[in-house]
C-alpha cells in the first residue's frame, strides 16, 4: 500500500463502522469511527460530514513528500478541496470533530504536543514507512500521519529557519532556491574568468606542473592532505549547520560530520587517483577558497551546494580524451552510487549518520557533473556529450528526489 493510497483510504473510510478483516487498516478505521459522533448512511453524507467537521493541519516542517500526498489525493477527489486545510501556526479552532495532523513530532508542533501529552493511544504502521496514530484531543478525534522522517531526531533542515530566504518563500522551497542560487553563482564564475581563484582551475592546461609549490615530506604531498582535510571541515560545517543550526548539538555533529565528509572525500579522490594512475595522468587535489565560501553561503541560505576543491591536472597532449573523460566520470559515479545506497538505507532506518553520508555524496556527485570549467562535467562533455547528458540526467534525477523529497 503506497503513501497516497494510505491517505486516500484514511479519508474515505474513517467513518466505516465495521471491517471485513482484522488487518491494521480495518481496525484503524473501526476504532476511529467509534470515537466519532457521526450519523452517516451514504457517500454524500460522508463527504458533507468531512467538509463540515474536519480539518487538515499541515506541519511547518512536514516533508514535501507528505504534502504531495495530500495534493495528489485532492486532484483525484475534488470534494476534498472543501475540507479546510491550514498550517499549524494558523490553527486555533477546537470545534472540529476530526483533526488530521500531517507530519510527525519533529515536523508538526501540534503532533508533538498531542503525543507528549498522552492524547495518542493507538499506533499503526503501514508499508512505505507511514505511521498513523490516533486518539482523543478534547472533544475531537485526532489522527496523525507521518513518514519516518517525522520521528527522526534531525529530520528537518534547521538552516531554513535562519535563512535570509525565510519569509520570502515557503520554507519547503528554500533548499531548492538555495541550490539554484549556488548554481547561478557557479555559472557566473564560469563566465567571469577574471576571478583570480577561478583561473587556478585551468593551471593544469596552461603548463603549471602538478606538485609545484606544494609541501612534500618523504615524497608525501602534505599540501594535498591539508586540502582534503580543509575541504572536509568546510563541508562538515555546512552540513552541520544545514541540519542542526545554532543548536547545542552543532559542535558534536560538526566533529562527526567532518569525519564522515573526510571519508567521503578520500573515497571520491582515491577513485580519481586510481583512474589517473591507470591512464598515466598526473593530478593533485587543491583547496578552492571561493568554492568553499560558496558552500558555506549556500548552507546558510538553506542547502549546501558547491565544490570545496578541484583537481589540478597535468595532461599529456597525446592523451586520448576518452581517458580524461573516464577519469573524471568515475568519481561522480562512485559518489552517486554511495548517495543512492545510503538514501535507501536511510529510508528504512532513518539516522542522522546515514543522512550526512548521502547528503555529502549527493553534493559531490551533482556539483561535479555541472559542465563548468574546473568541474568534472566539462571534461566529460568535451569527451562525449551523450555520455555526459545520460550521466548528468541520471545523477540529477537521483539528486532531486533524494535531496528534496526524501
């Protein structure tokens, strides 16, 4: 039973007086109906009863997926448009007989209130990770509907509450807007090549040697190690702010997230290194101050998106473009696989750790595929436009679903 069907059945059968079997949905509908004073004999009365006595209260931090369930149900059942729907901050009337709260305790303050005060006494689990709880709140029957994120400690982006975009656009669209702004800035940097740091992205093609100016100890490139650590800390700060904001947990998660980002960065760059060695291409990982600043800015706006470092490469003119393309494609693909795998794990077992892993991997996979100078996407596109388009589309689709809908 999918999320949309669960919500549809809940609305349509809340007042059923009996169930044909002892399954959870039937028992749920029966328990709710016996708690309500409804004299209904046909479909028309059912619709009228809901329109006059029900309200849907959407949590301020309800997930976009939960909201889409409501809207999709309304499209198929136009009469539901006459059921009053309000945001939690605008709910003041307690005269309703049925109050449907959308969003779990961490997404809807009213859900958190009724749960913490013991008003909810029945809980039902549905396929797809949907939890429905029921109980009595004063004279009203209250029903809460939530996905797994609603019961997660760090289910929402705290950064949206402190974003300068808050108050200008709805909170649920702030991450999308923040990402769009970051992409536009990256595009502008791509055009305005007079920016000093950005010129550094073409050093490898202009004769600068890999390792030039770097610090080596026992043939170990210390500068490269520092660059990886620095980029991981920047991303760790950004992800921690994105999900925890200025909370007491920020510093604790900064350390945890930075370690996770470091592991992800090492995996990403080791993939580049392996392919580079295979194709005899010299590369070096370089910290990018402008990109790091943009990462922090985008996190402050609502969603971390940019690159914190770039590859300085030394390519022999005789090197085939397909070798360069594959070397650049390998790392984003690996990051994309990690993103999808851990997003899947998170769906079934919500944990802040899993969310950080797929969030950082998603950023690296998507940002690197943009066809801008200094990013992997440009070299891949120059090698084979079709391969770039397919990879960009697949990774982009996964990024949008996982970042904005999960």
